[in-house]
C-alpha cells in the first residue's frame, strides 16, 4: 500500500494527538482517508491539501506523498 | 514589488514600511492587526498562532499579487505572525503604496480580508484563568 504523510492542524491536531503521521492506506481519495482515520467525524468546514496545494475531497491520492486536513481558519 | 511572509519573530513594522517605499506613490495605507485583550466578551491574556507554512506563504503571496494587479499598486507587502503573542503584539501587518489614496485604502482592505479567509492559520487564546481554547474560524477558501 502507498505510504502517505498526513498533516493535522488546529483542533484536528488535538483530536489526533499529533502534528503529523506517516501511514499506509488503501484509501483512494482524501474523503476515504478521512473516514478511515476519523470515522464518523463530520468534515464540514474542513479543507484538504495534497502536496501543499488545495485539493478536492474526491481527488485521487495516487501520486501524492502528503495530505493535509485543514479545519476552519482564524488568521488575521 | 509585492511580497508576503509568515514570521515566528516579532514584526518589524518600520522595516516592512521601507519595503513598500516608491517615489511614484502618492498614498500609502498600512494596517496593523493587534492582539486585543477581549474576544466575544471574554478576557484574553494572549494568543498562539499556528500555520500550514508552505500553503500559507503561497496563498498570501497570491493575495498580495492579486491586489497589486487589480489596483495597479506601486508596491504591496504583508506579514503574518506565528507563535505565542501577548496583548498588544502585532499579529499581522499589511502595507500598500499606490498613486492615489482610493486604490491604497481599497487594496489594503482587500488584502487583510482575504488573508482571514484564504491563509491557513489557526489561533488559540489564553484566558486570564489559564484556560486555552481554539478560536472558531471560517472554512478555508482557495
């Protein structure tokens, strides 16, 4: 299975207990990976990035090394 | 010239101001965002910002570049803090230089508004009693 680095930010970092983790997954999309790692947790308001660029939940993970889950932001 | 940075050190506003100097500019507007001592009626003792560095830098640069083009700015720059900040510390600095004041005000407002919704930054606040809470945010926009 492909190895991926997953980055967690904000409240998600607390929920997961880590800034990042490296794992093997059979998930094909960020949506599938989210369900695998945080089953049942609503992802409303959360964005996703692949290799440091914003992506869609249904984009393929194939060919990417890093996924970031980005809860609502509060900069400024 | 336009630029954007994320910084884990105190913002040197005077140094950033010098970066947007241009003899063709007749108006400069600067916005300084500060840590205030209250949020939604609750006392705040300090803040901690964390960021998704690579994407934050890229998104911020895009925003500054958009403003520079749209308002035909002579110069524009912005910087956003990460790390622990105390009340009164500068969390964000935005500066634009334009030929006339109208473009300068509008462009500065655009940049700070866009930073709030498009730059991946998260904020925790400390209360005087030592408790800590994530500040509710807005969904990140592309």
